[in-house]
């Protein structure tokens, strides 16, 4: 393939004596930009992230796309597909919230803590999703299938939580990064591992920012009605 797209698919740089795909670097930069837009509650978080998903999908399938690594991470590749689908939902949901209201444009999302029932749903989905994904990824020959299964499941839950505006989605991302960094380092995906480290620090910042926003957006408690004695005093 020739032209800019062909260059993007084939170009490599040397980092500490090891070949690194330019598209892996660019895909992760798109991912970081998406997180920055998400921190600012901007709808652009979704289309920018989807562009990064498309690039990283080609990175983690070395059997179909030429990569210098010897490992296929099917969970990492599969999550890009699911990311793309969930991002369509998030893009639609945030765009709908941005429609003009009586007081002008509304914020794309109002950060809030998940309810107890929603948190229980997240925990159950994390356990079931990881348990289901693990044997599938192991059968496909994915490298590090258990870690890959959690990364796939946790990433989907974090993306869904972001679309819903749950503050906890940042914590899920931190848990994904904690597993993803050592896996990617062992597999030789150094730009992605480095970006995961950046994501971890950024997610801590994003969590604090959304937490503050959720507190400031919390409606004030209505004053209690006066008692009978106070009313007649």
C-alpha cells in the first residue's frame, strides 16, 4: 500500500534498539487526547478515541498486520472493536445531552457517583466478563489470556461508565492500567505500556476532577419545614 495510509501502516522507529510501530504511537496519542476531552466533558472524546481504536486494532493483531512483536493479544485487539461500538453509544448519549435547552446548551454529561445497585452491576459484570473472556482468549492462543481477559472486560466497563457519567469509571481504568502495564512490557509493546503509565496518572487526576464536579453539581438540600411551635412563635 502506498501513500500516507501505507506509510502509517508500515513506518517504524527505533527506541532503545527495538523497532516500534508509528501507528502504535499515534493510536495511543489519540487515546490520550480522547481522555483529555473526556476530562473536559467534551463530545470530541468519542470520535477521537474511535480513531485511536482503529489504529490500535491493527497493532495487536500481528498475524494479520505486519508488526515487530511476536505476540497476538486478541483481548487487546477485540477491545478496540468493542470500544468502537460502545463509543458510538457514548457519542450519541453525550451529543443528545448537548442539545439546546431552555437555558442554552447543556453539559455533555453531569458526573455523579454510581448508585449501590449500579456498583453491584459493575462488580458482577467484571467477574462474569473476565470469567467468560478468559477461556475464549486462551483457546484463541492469546498471550497472557487471564490478564488480557480483565483488560478487555475492565476497559469495556470503564468506557460504558464514562458514557453514563459515573465517577467510578476512572477507578476502573486505573485497575486496567495496573494489569496492562506489566503485560505490555513483557510482550514488547513499549509505547502502549508507557502510555498506560501516563493513563494511570491521568486517571487519578481525572477522578479528582470529576469528583469535585459531582460535589459542586450536587443539589442543595431543601430546608426542613418549621415545627408547629416555630410557626406560631
